[in-house]
C-alpha cells in the first residue's frame, strides 16, 4: 500500500477508535505520525525476546551438539566453522530487529519521529558489525572446547559417543544458549536506545540516557549502583569501582536497560 494512503488509514482508524493506537506497532505509529506513549512494558517485552532468541539458539546448538559428537567419534572435522556462520546469521537478524523495534518504540513514546528506513539502516549496520565481533569470541570458545574434546577422545581408550556428547555440554547446552540470549538481547535493547539518542542529537535535541535495573532480588551490586544514573551522549556510566560502561549489559546475564530522556 502507498505510504500516504497507509498513513491516512492509520490516522482515520485512530480518530474513529482512539484505543486502536495502543495496539499499533511502533512502525505503524511512526508511519501514521501518531504521538502516543509506548504501549509495551519494557521488561516483559525484553523477557519475551530473550525466550524467543534462546529457543532459536538452543535449537541450532542441539543440532550441532549431536553432529559434532558424531564427527569427533568418526574422526571427521567438527564443523565449528559452519556452526559459527549459522549462529551469526541467526543472531544478527534478531538483534537488528530488536534494536530497530526498541528505537521505534522509544520514538513513539517521546513523540519525535524519524524515517523508519533510516532506523533500519542504523540497526542493521550495528547488528552486522556487533554480531561479527561477538561470533569471533563465541567461535574461539567453541573451538577450544571441541579441540579439548578431540584430545580427550584420542587419548582416552574406551571413551564413548555419549562421553563426547557430555563433554560438549558447556558449549552446546541450554545454559550457554540462555546466557547468550539474555546478554545479547540486553545489548540490542541498549543499542536501540543509542540509535535513537544519536538521531535526536543530530537534529539538535539534547538528551540523557538513564540506566534502569529490573528492581528485583536478582539485581547485582554492580548494576544496583548504576541504577538511575543518567549520562549525556558520548558519556559513559561509571560504577562504584570506577569501571566505565557505554550501556548495559555490564556483565554476562545482565538484564538492565537504558531509557532516553529529553532534557
């Protein structure tokens, strides 16, 4: 549908039934020029994104867990390179979507809109570069564990396929999938806020980013000390020990977030 027609249709629907506005996606709100408060609870939304990404990563890991154990037992290459490429493609796609969606959600909340295509470009560029760097680290850890399993199998008479499978659990098991999902979804949400803040800065709007914890019993001392701290664009968050952070996560499994606020 033509963008102008779609905008007209969205505005007409909201005029007829105002509550419809809260059901629209951030992108639909931007196209329609609708300046309403964001309709989703961030922590609930973030938790859903974590579960979805964990499921995707876990499924891929289970596939290569079995294949890798079989290949080691049969003296074949362990396929770590193929696994890394598929994991990067999966993570890059999801992180770009999450960063884009959060930037648009923040835009809908504050009421200063930008071209969705420009948001797309920034989110995809960030996700492409970040996922490349991320996978290098993940791949190094995977290769080290697999290499160690190969050595154990070669030097341990009577070692079974199940023994190899168990040996690879730290690399391909649910705990690692969960850790990656939680940490990287947190990072993608923060990236979306950063993208939006950068766009506001380019048009001369002064803002701050405020660090927000989940405010529950799982909040660690590092993040607890950062909660509520606000920094301007280009500045870093600083914990009680003087450690600096661009944005959450401050550590593995960090569930914090940031929120852009106009000064």
